């Protein structure tokens, strides 16, 4: 049985026995894998502890065979490199942020000014004029600008002082103080980090020739205090990168760059690589910048490097089909991106460094540890989210006039329900042959009401029994029923097609040109089912639709937003159909029972996971691996976590080969 | 004082109003021989057009407005409606006409049907002209749109998402992905923008960026030698991209008024409008002279609540001649044309030189991946060309072309007008379409 294959041994044995090829143990070729957007975001999260998610604004990933992590189709464009470069700068700046205390910077007002002259310790404006000071602003926030001033008063008004900062509206203040007792005048501004230009102006000059009454303004210094509202930064993130304090010492710089590159590149950096990074530090020094500026540059370079952007695996002989085991670092990385969609953690790195990860028992132990870790939610978000189409929720809103109850809260509940449901099969080892027929669901108050289930309270999901209802398993969940419907109505065709594509791996051929679609306006001529029966009249259509449509009809008791219904536009629901050649059913419960008994469903799940590992399911060697994994999966009681462990300990996962 | 990209941007907007378009202004100031900054803009709309509400009955300059073309009436002197052009290479192989037609929208090539890695198309019109028009500018071209792409499933009946999402192709296997968040586009256009930077600071920043990219090239070059041939081809995408960016980093920075940074999380209609404003800024600031824009992806399923249409566009486009469906499609189509009219109006309100607007110097091509949504035809496409092409484009009329006139022949004319001496284009472009260029 494939489950007890000895890790790597068969590969090596075969390499000797099969005349220099992998033969039937061929692990297949794996293409250089660019981090996709989800992997990029997760990786920088774990590498830097950052809250930034730069890939949210990267171009959408290419998708192949239903998943967005297939190396062969993940392309890279000039735009993406430009965005990587910008993200690296932002990420390093964010990671090295320090807490900025409140500080006061004081500037004498002597020059440059437009008018006036020195007077005592300050500057006297004898007509309207402006003094300018440029102030470095360490961090964004509120800053108080204070000016010490007095007026030589004359005329009806006191002297007026205007304070303006970086183009924000000027604050005009009456300066009532006189020469004997100068006073401090203040205004507060919200400023971005960088540099602020503070303008201090005398704005109401007065001179009466007859009386020689002359109003002037005297200022002596400008103080800028802030930020008054600085948000605290977790400097632990900075310390995790800047491992030592003597940043100007070569040994410290080496430790920092070798340490960060080793984690970012998911394998130790070699001396030459570190030397090249240190050259960037020296470059900055030659430009007169300090060691931290140089280290920032080198850290950015690490994040722009192909060793970060790609998951690099090397072959001793790139043009040989001879299989070889992955290095510990490569294996830890494959494992981590498969189960977590992110870089290895410290424990995996340690197992890679010690070489123990290549031991089958240790590999299984690590995999089971990872599946129990919260980061394993990546399998739910990225694998199940694409397999089950949950990610499509929100792509298209249902018609708000027909479905006024459908809102973001309900949609979020549906999304959470399916996530929680899949997670339960993963976490609790519920056999996957229950996935389509389970008599429980996870609902909150809103979903329970939506599904006509007994009331529950609150927004948290709780597990409830479906006994005595018409719902069972995944196919009667709101998320699935919604994403396989049109905005105004259900689509038995879309539902049936989804079952063929994603549960049976039997994608139907596309329709002949010009016959797609079913207009909404024709509802008056019959139920949707009646209209779809037209498919059966045309032999070309019937060849696919006679298989596809009934799988949708079986779910016809559920409307376009997943509510139970007994009629459609005034026509009673007919949810009868035939599964395969002759198994008749009426409604979702009977249909899903038939599906759950079909071994094709489990082979298809394995095929989907095999694809998600990053493999084309259409290569010759794939068929054999998928068949063997399926046999184990069924024999071992349909336990998803066991299947995942079986996959990661399989020869094709732990080995690779070159390409002649 | 060094500014990080973000720091500066957060302070941009209202606070800074600086002279814009310096390069052209200074040339204008010299008076004689004003430089003509020719531009190209490709504008894509999905799911075809209700042709009965689009096509004017009369030819020539006196065409009467049809329901869908009504928003363009204020600009009729500066555009032409072209009827009867075919993009036959856009046909699908057994279904998938939206993706196939979109892939071929600006390439006029019959794309290879594949959902895998072996995509094959041709170079698109915008990428042919980009090196000519945008030489020395910060961006050779911009690829913009409103939608990243559906989150799951097939993109279209066995065709790669690359065909469905990209109309700009730098080469047969290199689709150029587009940006769809206006805020991210703004940040990219004005990254490093710092009107206070000294010449020395600018030079240092360029040196640092170049050094990081040099480092990347060195590492990739060293890695390349250790890889098999498929992986080498993958890594070449990276190497080419880094080298291109490195060349652009040396481009002089440009001081131009950025306008306001767009909001995040805009609705579809608001996103479309924000992108139009960004296209105007990009041309106004002379950041690039080539833009392509997709108002939705191939066979878009967007709903259009902004005009009261709650059905998915693609589903509705299979109208089966039902009048209620056609009426809703006409609402969508008219809104799309209204968005084009808004863009043309703004481009026509900015002068490159006294009496010469940005629109006068631009060539705008507007069309869809198919003709009629129900028939999936790639013949008789709905086409508008707009702008003056820097004095090369003859516009202001509705023209009918004989059956089987290739769209690619229009592209040859446009290429010639933009300064590219092409005589063939795509699969079926063999001669310049007559009457497009000024005599």
C-alpha cells in the first residue's frame, strides 16, 4: 500500500534500477514557483511582523486548473517587479520604525525674512512680511507651533501674527503682548512625516503719517513640539531584524544581513551573497549615509531578490531526469507553502537545518503540528476557497429588488459557515464521505433564520443539527447556492456544472457557439426547469445537459440566495433526476447520498489537492500518484488530515528531477 | 532630507500646486515648431453592443445620434464612428469567444486555446507604439482596468485568464497585467515624487534604486545558470522586467501636480470614473503617452446598479432578442459610451499648446471583444476612433466599410499616423484602411 512507502528510499532505489530515469517513480518536473499574492502577503507578515499587505494591490494572479498557485501559469511582468521594488521599500521602512517621542525643536527667527531687521534677541517686522523655517518632522501626527512675540501697538487693532504650515490654512492670532512682556502664541497642525515649512508672518501693518503711529511685530523664536499623538510602535519587530546594536561594525552588519537573508530566502545565505549585500551598505556609506541607511538598502535588496520572489529548488544536474531528494530547506519550504501558504516557521527551519525533516516520521510529525496550527487556515482560504468557490462570494450581487434581505452581513455569514464547515473536517477528522451529506451545519442567528432552522442567537457560528430538514452537507449551504446562481434566479446548469467540474472532475464540453444563455424575460413561459428541458430536445445539447442539468435540478428546492422554496415563479419545484445512468433521486438529500457513495468524488478531491500542491494533474506520472493516494484515502476512512500527510510524504512531494 | 514614497504622498494633494507639464511648456515657450506629443489610448468594453441602438443610419458628417451614441454628440467633430470592421482572428476554437476576442482586441491574432502555461498571442498595437511615443518618459505604457478577475473557476471555456484580462501584450507570450485599484495607480504614478528634493538627492535616490536592481540582476544571472530550461524561461520574465525597470529608474523625475489621491474601495462605477481621471493626469503630466483601459474583463458579469441594471452583464448580453433585455443592455452600453465621452471631454479641456488639446494629439480606439452579445460575432464590430492623432487623424464622420474589411487595416492606418511605418498587422492586416488619416 502506498501509505507505507519509505520516504525517498524508493526514489533512490529506482534511480539505480531504472537506468537513470525515474521510471514509474518519476516525481515529475516542478516549475520555478513565483510567490502568488496570498503567499507574498503571508510571507511578509511572518517575515516582518508587518500589518502591510502589499499584494492586495498587485495584479490578480494567473490561474490554471482552478487554482492560483500553479507555478507553470504564474507569470511575472514588469509591473509586478516595479510593485515588488516599491513594496520592499515600504516594508523595510515599516519594519524598522522606531518610537518617536515628543520633542521640541526651536528655531531663531533671524533670516531669511522678507522684511524687517534684527532687534534684540529677535526680529522686528516693520511692515508686512514673512519668516520661513523648515522643520524636519519625524513622524506623522499633531504638532504645536509656538511663537514668542510682542507688538509695537498702534492704530485700532493689536498686531496680528499669522502662522501657516505647509500650505494648510493660516492661523491668525492677535498679539496683545507689548515689548516689556513678550508672550508665547500657539497653533496646532496635523502634519505628515517629512519636512514642514513653517511661515510666520506679520499681516496687519499700520502707519499713520500724521501721528507717526507705527504698528510693528517682533518675534524671536519658533518652537515646534510633537508629535503630540504619536502611536506606539512595536520595536520588537525592529530588533528581530537588527540583531545587534553596533550597526557600524562589519560583524554586526554581517549577522543582520545573513540572518535576514536566511529567513527571507528560506535557506542559509552563502558568504558570497552576504558580501554582495554588504557592498550595498558600503555604497550608502560612500554617499555619506549612516549604516542604518545602508542596511535598509541591503534589506530591500533581499526582498527584491529572485531568491525571495521565487521558491527556488535546484537540481544537481538540471538536464537529468534522475530523481533526487529535496534538500531539507527545499522540503521545509514546499511543506510550508502547501499547508500554510507562507514561509517556514522557526521550528521548520530548525528541522531543515538539522536535516531531520527528511526523515519520514519527523516529516509527518511536522505536518501534523502544522495542521494543528492556526496558520493551517490557509488551506481553507486558499484551497477550499477556490475548490468550493467560496472566494466568489461578493463577485456579483444578487438583484436587490428581488432579494432585499441579502446584505453584507448575510454574505459574511455564508462565507464564515463554509470556512468553519471545511475547517471542522480538517481539524476534527470528520470523514470526508460526510462532506456532502452531514446532518449538521454552522449557523448564526441570521443564517438560522435565513435557512428556516430553529433560532440561535448572536453573530457567532454554532453547530446545529439538520435532522428533520431538507438540508444536508455542503451543497445546501448558502455560499454554494449563491455563487452558482445568477443575480435574479437560480441556474441548475451552473450548479450541475459545478458538480461535474469540482466534485467529479468531469468538466463538460463547452456549448456550441450561439446557444448560451437563458433570458430572464422568458420566465412567463414556464419554470426554469421547463425551459431547460429544451436542452433534452436537441441531441447536441442533450449529450452534456442530460448529465449536468439533473444535478442542478436536485438542488432546486433552494433559491438564488440559498433559501428553501417550494415553488419557482409560481411553478412547483420538481427536484427529481437521475444520477449517472439509472440511479433516480428526488431532492438534495437523495442526490447527495448518491454523490457521496461515488468513489469518483474522492478521486476528484485528491486530484484537486494534487493540483493545489502545484502539479499538473494531466501528466502521465500524475495519474498513478492520484490513484494511489485515492486508494489510501478511501481505505483509511476518508480522513483529510491523513490524506494531506500522505501527500507530503509521497515520493513526488519529497523529490524532484531535472529536465532533459 | 530623504522622503519615503508614502510619506510624501500623504502630504500631496491640495497642499502642492506646482507647474505641470514642464517639458512641453518649455518647448512651447520656444514658440517655433511646437513638439507634437502624440498619444494612444485603447478603450475596451466587454460583452458587445446592441448594434440596433448604436449604428447611425446616415454616413458622413451629418450622422444622426443613436441612443447609445448620444453622449458622444458634443465631441462629434473630434471622433468617427466606423461600421463594418471585422476582427476575424478573434474567433474562438469551440467556445470562449469573449476571451479569444479580448486577447485579440489589439493584436488581431488568433490566440492559442489553452488554460495552461502555453499561451500564444501577438504583440498589441499599444505595445508597438509605446517605445516610439513614450521614449524617455517615466512609463512606457499604463495598463488599467476596473476588474482584477473573477476569483474562481475557468476564465472562459478553456481559455487562459491572460486572454480574458489583458488587452496589452508586449509579445506573443507576455500579457501585461493591469492595475485595477485607482489608489494604487496614483501611488505608482507619483512614487518618489518630491518637489523639494535637491538635484543631489534625486541622483542619490536613483543610484540606490539602480543598485538594488543591479543586485537583483546579478543574483538572477547567477541563479539562471543552475536552472533547467523551463525554469530559465520563467526566470527570464524576471530578468527582463528588472532590466526594464532599471532603465526607467534613470528617467528624469517630473514635477507635476498630482491631484487628489483616490479613495480605496470604490464601487465599480466610481472606479471607472477615478481611472478616467488618472488617465487624464498621466497624459497631462506626460508620465506616459500610451494607455490601455478595460471597463470590465472578457464577458464581464458586472452588474450596473448605477443605471438601475441588476442583471449580470454577460448573462443579459445573451438577450435572445427579448426587448426588455435589449433595453437594459442599451442602458449599460450608453453608460459605457458616457464614460468614454467624459474622458474625451477632459482630454479636450487640456491644452498641449495654444489651441491644441491633448485630445487633438491623441488617437483613441474604443470597441468591444464582440459585436452583438448574443451572436458572439467578431464581425461588424462597434468602433469609435477619437482625437486628432497630432494632426494625422481625419475624424468627424460615420463611415461604412465593405464586408470583410479587417480591423487590422484600421490599426495599420493608426500605426502610420503615430509614426510607425507598418504595412501589415496581426493575422489579416494587409493594407492601410483608406480615409482614416488626413491626406
